[in-house]
């Protein structure tokens, strides 16, 4: 099983987007999660660092500047999706990636506070 480190740049990017109210509260993650085509299109216009900022996990041992290096995407490459953060919490918890789970959970709580969800 792969192991993951928390990507601190992604955590900061997500928090900044939330603070700027660049989020979607209600979406079906299965419909809005960026697929391979959307990720490839994004990489044609953006750097690997910008791509990495959308992924809360970094696969340990994977080469930099590869998709395999990046895991736990939380947005549609434009905005944070609450459903994306919930998916990150769930998947990380399911596979016992505790640090990623807690980072995603903290961001979800920050989003809910910012959006006035109690």
C-alpha cells in the first residue's frame, strides 16, 4: 500500500481559497472530480507546483512531476468542493492515512465555519 505525506502547500492553497470564498458547498463529487482529461488540460497551462497545490497528499517514493506523486484532490482545479474534502477525509480514513485524514478534516471544519455551517 502506498504511503502519503501531507502536502503543506496544498493545505495552504486550500485554506486561502476557502478564505477567498472560492468554494462550492453542494456538488456531487463523482460528477465534478477532475478526470484524467481535465488534469492533462490543466497541466498544459499550469506548472507542476500549481497542480500539486490541488492535492493534499504526496505519494512517498514517487517521482516529482508525475501524476503518481499527487493524491487526494479536493477541488475541480478552480474551486474547493466540500464534497471533495469529505471524499479526502473518507478515503484517507478508510486506508488509514491518518495525517492526510486530519488535514482534510481540519480544512472541512474551516470551510464549514467560513460558510456558516454549524
